[in-house]
C-alpha cells in the first residue's frame, strides 16, 4: 500500500498590494521571550517558514499570518543568530536568509 498526504494552500490576494510577494520573507522579525521565539510578520502575505535555526539549534517550522505573529519553542542554549528559508508561491524554497533576535 502507498499513502500520500498533500497540502494545498489557497489564499486570496488583493491585486494592488504595495509590497511584491518575493520581498515579504526578508521583512520577517524575531523576538525572544523566555523559552520561545516569536516570528513577527509585518507584511500582507502569509509566510511559511522552514529550516528555521537559532544558532546551531533547529526549530520547528511555522506559518506566520499577515500582519501577525507565530511562536515556536526555543531551547535555552539557542544562539541569537537566526537563519531561515520560506516557501514561495510556487512551492520552492527561497534562498537562506538571516535575522537577529530583538
């Protein structure tokens, strides 16, 4: 037997958004609090964040809503330098990006 699980996301996007979708991922911000990392999305696009790392620690993937936030668990020994990739409109991974915790 073979089982395949697929997810297809469908989003409505108004025609005249000021920011091009390929620039949204680089606007992502990060805030540390206790044992969590909050991903802050100031853009009008959903961001699917994958390959999220804090220093050498691998963190869970996240879906960050437009103008919203998403929180992931953060180990106490995680570094402050963030690296991540996102999944673009075509299902491909974007180049690796870097960020710093606020």
